[in-house]
């Protein structure tokens, strides 16, 4: 997929991927679906679903490390701050957008601009949570979350 096609796909997801509801049971279903896929595929990932006030689901698959948990924390912080997937932010930077880590902007110890954190949006409400995966290449982390969110929506 070309960079332009990837960016267009991410922009479409940003606009169109909304749920009609999301509660703690949905957070469990979402995280569990991602974990089941990760186990089936032997993906060494950390999986996290959180609100601004706390973690609703967290799992570390075989092979994941504490470093993946730190990436989850930083990716989620970025997605909360911008209410946008970190893959979309990363693609916008690659397309010539502002470097989020230029002096005076984002602290790399607190934020990460790498795919894998996706806002959970509810129609008429907005962003209610962030679902994050860390451990695979950026686009693969992102796709793992988006596939599970899409199934939850449908």
C-alpha cells in the first residue's frame, strides 16, 4: 500500500470507526478478542484498553516485555491527547506534518507517535477509551486493534 493510500485509509477510519456504545463488558470483549488473535498468531504483544481514569483490560502475551508496556502507556497518552490514532498521527508526520518531538512540543518520555493506539469513539459522545497494542511493527499493531474494534462495532 502506498503512503498516500495508507494515509487515506487511516483518515477514513478516523472518521467512520464509531461504536453505538462502549462499557466495561465491551472493553473486556475488545481486549479478549485482541488477546485471542495474538495467542493464535503467537504475537508477542502487550494489549491495553483504558479510559482517562483507569485501565479496563491489560494483558501481556508470551514474548512481550516491560518495554511493550511502556510503549502502550506512551501511545495511549498520545491518542488521548489528540483523540486520533497514533498510526494516523505517524502517517501525517511522514506526509510532511509537524514533528511532534521538535523542541518545546511533546516529551518522548511521555508520548509516542507509533501506530497501535486507537481511540474508541461512541456516536454522539466522542472518545471514551483507547485500545492499544505494542510489540509488532507499527501498522500491524494498529491493524490488530482496528480489526477487533470493527468486529465489536459490527
